[in-house]
C-alpha cells in the first residue's frame, strides 16, 4: 500500500492521492459523508502539518473555516475520532488547543473499496504495485501460435486480428483474456489477475475495442475485470 509518509521527493503526489481517496470515498456515500469528508479535506489542506502528522487548531478557528458554530465542530470532530481517522495526540488544556494526528493506515483501509472508482492506475499505485509499464516484455513477432477461431465469436476473431498486428504483445497480455459475455454492444472479458486486468484496461483497451469493431461493428464497449 502507498506509504502514509507524505515527505520526500514524491510527497506532493502522495498528498494528492490521499485527498483523492478521501474524495472518492465521500462521493460513494450519502450527503452526510459528503459534508463530513469535505470538512476534513478542507481542514487538512488548510492546517495539517504533513511532516509532523500534526493538526493543532482551535475549535473557533475550525468553526470559522467551516462556516458553522462551535457545537457543530465538536460533533464533527467527534465523528472523525469515532471513525479512527483523527487521533488525539495531546489534549487541549489551559488555553492550549488539542493536537490531533491522522491515522493514515485506518483512513486508507476505509477508503480502499472506492480506489478502483478513480481508475485502475490509481488503484495499483495506492496498493504499492509497481508501474505496469516496467514489466512489459519485448515482443517477439511470430513466436506465439495464432488463436483457434473455430468458435467464431467476436472475441476469438478479434484475437486473431490482434495476433496478426503484434504476436508478442498478444502472447504477453491478450491471449489470456477470456470472454465472459456480451450485453448489447458491451463485451466483457476476464483477465487472470487484477494486475493483468488493470494493465490491459489502462494501456490496451482501445486497441482491443478497435480489433473487436473490425470483426463486429456492433461492439461499442469492452470491459476487462480480474
């Protein structure tokens, strides 16, 4: 999974990824999630110290930032603590504001189900999977046997087109895709793994769609799952 430490050369990208994960999570929920997470995102971007994992700001200032009263601030901060996203590092006393930290592991675990909504590249990056482009083998034209097209489905015929275009690429990424079904113009394919599906969806989907439309003009969309 993505490191929770937003420091170093890639700190900016990691911060954006965490904010994106929060936003996608909120948008998948109801209006109460929308509002609570928007308030947290605003608080993070305005007052959170990423390097020290420190959020030290008074309720009055938060109320002004959120355009609410202090009673609402108390209630919303309590909700964030109950979710485990905010943890009290030092309780406020004698005029000193409370100091909070963010439990990044809990936050990322709770938002994980909506990572694919952002896109397969984001999902892979958040899981700490190496960039797919780094594992693409050099294609060897003609080294891969052409597919059997005897069943006559649009996918096997499209595979023959893809094999003719680039046998190495076909053998590496496309031969293993299995036809799951067809709903109208949408063709569903399944890859042997989530990683495989994400790479193909990101880098080769348009090529697959073009090949399918070459053999069946009614195909309007292709989805790849893993």
